[in-house]
């Protein structure tokens, strides 16, 4: 079983449970932009304490899944992870934060298709915004390259007004303009 199959299995379970989620991180970058390898799968989920029991029940047979870690993540609006028993692939479940930007980007999630199955992804615009913010905070160049790859592949369909607005709010406008200059 490979990472895409694990992502599809996870998405199918979350969809059947009607748990709102969106794929972010390297998988979303690859979906919209230039492929790159990753060691984990990142999801943002909207769950509450009442979901943890059923979530644990659905995953514990083929994933290392700690119900206590799930409850702790819900309580502290942090994250928990599942580790696939066979492949040791890690899935990070980040709790949806109650911020204006998180609510906005979650409402803009896109139902995509991966190998014919429905999977919800963060919008390409929101991935660009987040990646520029991560680059600004960390200086790690892969975040900038991820954003650039999405702009290069998706530039004819991106809502640049939306991206500019949020980059201005997040003080990453200069990075965005530099990126757009490189993208042509």
C-alpha cells in the first residue's frame, strides 16, 4: 500500500463519517503544482469531542491511533496523528482553528478527484498563502518553491485578488510580488 492509497482510504472513511476535512501540505502542493516527495499526509479536520470515539473505532485496526491523543488535540485545538501499521505512513490531523483565515480557507475547500474518488483539498490560492507565510516564518525554501509551483501550473485559474488580500493581511505581499515576477 502506498501513500496515495492510504490517503484515499482515509478520505473514504472521513467522507463516510461526514467529518469535514481538507488535504493540505505536500499532497495538496502536488495536486495543484509540481510534485514533491513527503513523509506524511496533512489534513485539517473539523471535529469535536463527540467524534473521537467513532474516529478511533474506524481507524484503530490498521493504524496506530490514540483516542487520548485525539481528545487532547480537540481540547487544545492542536493536532494528533495516525500511523499506518503496515507502511508507517503518518497522517497529521490538524484541528481547524477558530481564526478568520482558517474559517475562510476551510469554507473554500475544493472537492477534487484522486483516482476517481472524491477527496477534499485546500484551494490552490490558500496553499499559496500558507506556503508564503511558512516561508516567511521559517526561511525554508521548499515552502517558497511549493507556492511558485502552484502559481506556475495554476496561474490562469487562480484568484489573485483573493491571494493579494490575504498576503497583505499576513505581511507577505513582497514575497508574493517576488514570486509573481519569477512566474512571469
